[in-house]
């Protein structure tokens, strides 16, 4: 019966049910292909150029084609590995960046005849004391703000109601129109809400992971500072040629100097902005002004988003602190002015064009590292991206990538204008 249907099929049409070759042999396996023996291939139209499959094969088999494919697969594999191993790589990244930041201080202590392991212990203990003292000093003000948060948010909501009134009127009108145009007799469906883990479990789980990560960062940082140039010496030892040894030393030294310069400059600028913000908040009679300075210095490590978050937080704090709306909007306005001066005048003055990134690279880097590592990735995005750019600038084969990450200098601008 099936063979008769196959014979009745028109020429040029593939039959999905006829399977003469394997049916004739009695093989009914689902893995056997079903082929219509009466199907005919259409000849090419007159004047059509013949297909040059040899060119396509040579392009695929060329070293350049293989290199592009391998590069794309390698990049995807690296991104997946970074995301999958974030709990392992995150403390290492923090420790390496802190090693670049504190290495000049270790060398300065070594010049005054302090052994490197002892100097590393002194620096790590000082860092722990500074971090612990800051957390202890901020505990009482932060607890006070958290205790006042429900009442403060209610007060801010009441004062913002006048600003939200036009939007609420538009929303109410849209709801009325939706109810008027809805089909009668319909009943709303049942809504299922899936509850996540409780706030206490989230806090304790995050706190446990945070403490474990901080302990790993401190231990790894001490060993990185204590061994000094051990890995560079090992690299020099395994390189066969003297020219390669000199190149490795030059790249390592220049990269370390550039990264430490960048991190120290950014840290100094952020601390200076925090001090200015604390003084401004004190003049505006904001409670705990030094706390706002510390928060501003920390959020400045997140370009654009950190300043926006600080403006929103200061606006809410102002609404809950001052009776008038004008006085409540002064703290975010003053911080925004300070941030604009810092971003457009202070930072370009102290940070050279070679160490700066273009805004597109910063935004893409923030999005990528937030996707990979969450909130810690946002804090690490710009330092990691700047470190990667510095590596690219010092390695000849990666120099085009560093050029794309950097800003356009004045010489390029003049050439484009001409």
C-alpha cells in the first residue's frame, strides 16, 4: 500500500512516507532515512553562475578562518567560566587588585630595611584595623537610619504625594478606561505567588559567604605581598631567550606601575570627594555627615550608577530630615554639583588619557560584570576593565583592543574634523 502511494506521488515532490530502499530490505528502524526515489532535483536557471564550492572550502580551511572561530569559542568559554566559577574567582580578583594597590607601599617599607614578609604583615594588619574601625564606627549611625526607615519612608511618601498627584490622576483615568472597555462577565484569574527565602535567611547566608570571602581575600593578599616578585622570577627562569626575559620584565614593571598609579589615583580622588561631600552635608545640617562622605566615596567606584544612587538616597534622607521641600532637595543638588566638578575637572586633571576609558566601554563593562558577578562585579567592573586595558596597551598583539577601550585624544579629534 505504501509503495503504491509512493508511485502516485508527483515528480519533484518528496514523499515523507515512502521509503523504498530500507523497506525493500525489511529494515523498519526509525534511524533509517526515508528517501523518495522518484524525487528529482531542479536544474539551475539559465545564466546562473556555477557554485564555487572550492573557494568556500578554502576559506573555511584557511588559518584565518580557523583562528576567528577558535577565538570566538575561546571568548565564550572564558565568559562562561567566569560566571560559573564566580565564588572562586571573586576573592582572587579582589586580592590581586589590592596587591597592585599596596605593592608600592611594601617596596617603600623594604627600602627602610624592613623585610618583605614583615612589611606585608604590617600593611595587612593596618588594613584590617582600618576596615574594622570603619565598620564599628558606622554601626551606630546605620542602625539608627535602619530603625527610622519605615517612619522616614512614610514621611517621604507623604511629601512626595503632591508631586505624584498628576501621575496618579493619569493612572486612575487609564484604569477607568480599562474597566469600561473590559468584556462583561469575566472573572479575574487566580494569582499564584511564589515566596522566596526569608529576609533573615538571605542576610545570614550572605553574611556567612561575605565573611568567608573576606578571610580568603586577606590570607591571599598577605601571601601575594609576601612573595613579591616570585612569579616574575619564575617566568624569567623558564623563558629560553634573553630578549624574551627582558620583554617580560619590562611588561611586568610597566603594567604594575600603571595599574598601581590608576588605583591610587582613583582611591585618592574618591576619598577627596567623600571629604568634600561630608563637609557640604555638615554645612547643610544633615545628620551624620561623615557617613554620607563614606557612602559617596564607596559609590564613586561605580561610575554613573553610583552617583545616581547617591542622589536618590540623599533626596529621601532630605525629605525625612527637613520640613520644606526646597531644603530637602539641597543635599542631592549639592552632591550632584560636586560630582560633576569631580568627573569633568578633577579626574581628567590627575588621570592621564592613557588610563581613562570611554563611556561606552564603561557602561558595557558594568552590564557584563553585573551579569557575571552581581553587586561585587559592579564594584570591580571599572578597575578590572582598566587593568585589562593596561595589559592590552603593553602587549603588542592586544594593542587594538586597548585602543578601542580608551578615549579619543585631541589628535584623533583634529584628524576627524579635518
